C-alpha cells in the first residue's frame, strides 16, 4: 500500500501505543546531531514502531506477553496438525483486522530520511511490511513478512490475501456456523492472529500448496525457528565496513 503523506497519516486502525513521556527538546536536538553527523545511518526497528498503526506489541503493559499470549513455536507448527489448524483459524480472523494497518508518522519519517539521503536503510524485526508501504526501499525484514505465505516442501511463495480467500472458500459453512465470517477479532495478538476458543477453531480445513500439495506456513520466523542465513548476513552487512581506526 502506498499513498500520499496525508493518506499515510490517516491510520485505518486505532493506535495501541502505550503512554510515554514526551520527547524533550534536548533529546530531539541530540537525535538531530546524531543523524546529521553519521557517516552511515541504519534504523533498527521493532514492535513499538507499529503500535500507532494499531498493531499490538509484545512487552508493554498491554502487550501480548503482558496479557498472557503464548506465540506459536516453529516445531509446534510443523509437527502438529492440531496446532496448524489453531493457528490458521486464528490467523483467518486476525488477518481481516491486521491487513487494514497503515503506515504511521514513524514509517513516513524514516522513508523521508531515506529519500533525502540521510538514512541508508532499515533492519526491522516487524513482519507487517509497513516500512515498505510508506516508501522505504532498502528495508531488511529480519523475521520475514506476514503478508506472504511459503510452501515448506517446494518453496513456492504466494500472497497471504490469496490464502485468505482459499480458506474462506474451503470453509464457508464452517465459518458461518461458528460466526467467524467477517467477524471482528475479539482480541488481537502481536503475531497478527486473534484469540479464539478451542471449540471455535476445531474442524477448520487448512489449504495445501496449489503446486505440490505441501504444507503452507506464513513467511515469518516463528519462535524457535531460524532466520535464513542470507537475511542474517544482509542485516550484518547493512551498516557497512567498520570505520578505520
């Protein structure tokens, strides 16, 4: 999603940013001096950047961890059909909300710094793609992208929005019976899924890869999983060679 600066500021979802003290003039001046004097500037961002876009974080007082959410583990997802059914059912409901998130002022500001040559790039732990949506072109998604799906067997990648329609078509009666069709999320998690009961998630039919029939997984690094080596190397190299002594 790309838009004008005014459209970027028209965040589609309510802010979930925790309260914090205002930035002082001294702190702002120090930041300006650092940006202006840096020979090579990289922004490293995490969940807090996207809370103003309506995406929950993990560790703030109202974050996912603070509310007792347990993120799915990589081994759990790949080894348990029950876990995959639970994940995709929650993800189906959560995606209807999560996909409405729009870049906020932080994303727009970093994109502007890149355009005028002050920011070399971004390394982000976030999986929401909002840096790119705001116009940043040199962004490394350390933990992947939630808006993409990959096959664990053949490696094919597809759009998450396309899988949403496949899940809907395959489970239309099931979704209607459980009141989940076009249902707003009861409680959003930082992983982009929604809280559902065990009864609600049971019986979901999970689509397989169109090409090979293999297992589909969001193209993100779950807890317990490994960040791909090329991504790690790219993030390590993003800051460029160390300064000469």
